């Protein structure tokens, strides 16, 4: 085989494999780094998520696009001015003030009130607690928080019982992952627990960089699950059927409102969900300072407008007085009042604006696709195309990260794909330089193992044939299967050396015939042979040209089958003369559209065909009589028109395994095989193959 001059589109497989190996190495390096030093990369990945929050437009919080603030969820803030101007004093305030607030909100038509304040110990004056409990009972829609300490790694063996089981969710649980457990809890006063509409946790654990991005919506207790304060309120407001709650650990929390579609909340393997912050503090939710409320109640116009102020709204009561309310960092603000988080969680749950992490498939696609595109650029162009491709692909991926986050709420991985894409051009350019002047002879010899001689000759004359041959494509081909009847029984009663000698004689003779008729040898399957015809000829030329190609190759496949049956007669005579038993083969041939190409990997190449027509050809072979051929209708018609088979062959019906009863099949019995004459259309190639094998 002669050496060939390098042309950009004529990469040999060794180069092709090396280029893709570079891509694989570029992909593996960030994964390896992430495995060895997760603490190094995780903060950077989270920082990229923060950037996406910062560059995303505010989320819609109202069905009315002209409204910038939610009409459903509002905040009621205890503020410093109320303490000073109205003589409420330092925090904690008299609990009768909270009772008055609950009465006020209830009379104003609030749908629910979430009190983000923990009343876990009795007041010095029992009258304060009594007033708060009575106001809670009368309102009938107040939700209180509990404090908890998550169980550490060594404390998760036994679930903690919950003192008020009516506030727990019952759920069907499946899957793998974790719903966090609890080591210790702090509840509100017992009478508040009894009178509350619901209880929920407000546990907020920041990431290692101090930013709050995710929260567990559920904590596991003995006998059920405690929802977060926002989730407890949302379940009530959505009128969720308690029996519909399902937990797929590591994936989702699902529940079905009595009216509406099922709600699906994504969670990670630690049971956490991302907080989809709607915007900066005070921008997306109306805040009512307590001092402003008191001002309104002092004036007649304010009193007149107040009865409907909170009608139909969910109100979150929180403490913003100096030194009392807690604050936390979020992706786009470093000093964020923690009570505001309940507003964002409620909006997220009620409007189903959830964020989710990329699936394993999506992550793999993000990691591999940019490197693959750059690899293609390396294969199709020069170094400048690689560099331009790198800048273009990197910019496109950064844009895709933001757009997918904005539009679909999916957090695609950023750091690993960017690292892989950064490693790739270095590796690819070095490899390209190393291979750019090498000849292609070794690659062609690899193809020669399974392509027919005339195809190898075409490749030698025009190496541009290679990419077309290897690319997956759909073509109408003729599929050929053959095997030895009763070979399994023969193997049971024969020694290994005898089996080896027989297979070598049989497979060698049959392969020579197949390749001589232009067949592409697909594989050996023990005593079985799979081949196909017509793949190596160029495409194009119109429908008539394609039909001639299919007819020609169908006829050659039938000729090969006839020649193989005749060859078996010669082999049987030889085996009998050597004291061995004779064997018969059965052959099935079908013509139809299949997928053809290199369907393997860079580690194991598999130039093959797949599809229903392939399965049918194999079933035809299984149904064929020993010493005979069984053909599909189209194969018979094509071969008949080429003069290979007689016109009066009668149709027959067979039950094909996995397919059903097939009519209009055509059997070529052993008697007819013996009568038909066949000639080799590629005699020179057959002689060449025989000389190579001998």
C-alpha cells in the first residue's frame, strides 16, 4: 500500500484517535482536579452561580406584567422607628403587641401570617403569652417557626421524635440520597404549637463562603417530615392533598394541589433546594414597617383604607430592629435580612419558579460538547481555526450559561467545562503539529481488515473516502447472515482443536467468497457470519443510480450465498475424506434501509450496520433450511431482475421470531442451489485475498 500525501481532510485514524484522546484528556483533567481538590474548585463554581444571579433580570412576582411587586406575598417589618416613636422600647417587645398585630392582620383579610420569630420561653408576664395564644387561635392562619440543629455525620442513625406529629408531613419515599435528620429542636410555647395553623423550620445553613444559596425544605423525624416555614404555608395555600406528597430522594419533592397540576420541586442529594431569589431587598415585595402601620391607624384616611390593606395576602412578620434581626449574605447582596428569605421561598413555591442543577447527562454534555466542537475545528482547519474556535465556543458557552439560567432555571456547570475547554487547545495544537506530516498507511491497513478489496483500492486512490465510510448514515443495503446448522451440538461432542480447525477452514473459505462479491465482513459470531453489501459505493447520482446500486449488490449477495453453499459441498467432501462429519449452512438475506458506519468508540472500532432490517435478515437465516437460502421479497425481486434467480420461484410464509408471520418470502432450496450457476464478478480480488491468506 503506497504512502499518501497529507491533505487537511484526509486525517488517518491514528491522528483522529490522538486528537480525540486529547479531547478526552482535556475533559478528564478538571474532573481529576475536582476529585483531588474539591475544596479548591467548589467556591469558584458557586461564585459563577452568583454571577448568574447578578446578571439575571428580576423574576416576575405577579401575573400582571406591569406590576414590579408581588400582589400575593408581603412583609410586615418591626422597625426601630416603631420602637422609639411609639414607646415600644427595646427588643423583645411585649407579646401583646404581637397579638395586636395578628388581630390587625386577621381583620384586614390576610390569608396567612408567617411569624418569623421564635417564642420558645414563657414571658415574665403570663398575660402576654395568653394574649398571643388567643390571637393565634382567633386568626386561625398563623404559622410559627421552630429552631433545630441538624444531625452531624455520627448522629444520623436514629430519627428524633417530634412532639407535635400533626404538623409533620407523611410522604411516600423512594430513591437514593439524603433527607437531613435532626439532632435537637426548640419549639414555640406548647399553647402556640396547639393553636398554630402550621409549624415549619427556618434552618438556614450557608455554604463555606458564608453565602446562603440552598436550604432543606424537609427535615426527617420519626413518623414524618417537618417542612420549612415557607413550604408549610405554601402547602396550605395551594390546598395540597396530604396523600399526594412524594419524595424521590436526591431528585424531587412532589405534591398535588386539589386544583391544579402537580408541583415538582428539585432537590439535590443532600435534600436541599436552591433559593430562587426574585431580586434585591425591597424591590419585589411590598414592605410595611410597623411604624407606618401605626401612623396610618392614627389618621382617618389611613383607617378608612386599612381594612382591605392585607386582603388575600400572605404576610411574613419579621424583626428588622437594630441588633435583633439576623442577616445573611446571598448571591447578590452581602447584608440581607433573613426574614426576607421567607418571601422569596414563598414566591418560588407558589409560582413554581424553581432552580435545578444540571442532570448527569446535561453535565456530561456541557463538559464534552465544547471540547468536541473544538476537536472538530482541529480536524477541519488550521491552528487559527482552533484559536478562533476556542474564543467563539468559550463566549457561546458563557452566554448559554446565563441564558439557560435565566430562561429555564437550570444551573449548568461552569468551571469544569471552562477548564476542559482551556486545556483542549493546548493539547490539540501540540498533537496536530506532531501528526500533521505523517502518512496514512497504517490507518488504511486497519480498514483493510473488514472492507472488501475493491473498497480498499478506492481508499488508496482517494483517501477522502474514509470520512464518508466511517460517518454514521442511512443507506439501503443488503444484509447477509449465515451459520452452521447444529454447530452447538457438534461443539459438545468435539474437542477444542477439532472445532478450531473446522472453523478456520469454514470461515476462511466463506470470507474469501464474501469479499470476492464485494461484501463487507461485519463480524464472526462463533460459526455465524454477518456481512453487508453496497456500503462502499459512492452516494449520489439520483434515484436511478441508487436503485442500480441496490440491485447490483442484492444480486451479488445472493450470488455469494449460492457460492458459499456450493463451497460447503467441497468442504464436506474434504472433511469426510479426513474422517470428519459433514456440515450444512443456512443463509438469510434481506435488503432495506439501515444505519451504517463506525458505531464503536476510539477504543474499539465497529464498522457495522444496525436497524430492524438487520434483525429481519438474522431471523431469515434462523428460519432457513439447512443447505438453502431464505430471501426477503425485495432481495428476491432485485436478484431475479439481475438474472441470478429464476422468475417462477414460489413465495412462502414463515413465522420469524420477534417479528411474527411474514408472507412473500422466497426460499432457494438445496436442490435449486445445485442447479444454479454462479460466477465471481471480482475474480482478481478473490485471487488477491486468497494469496494474502495463504
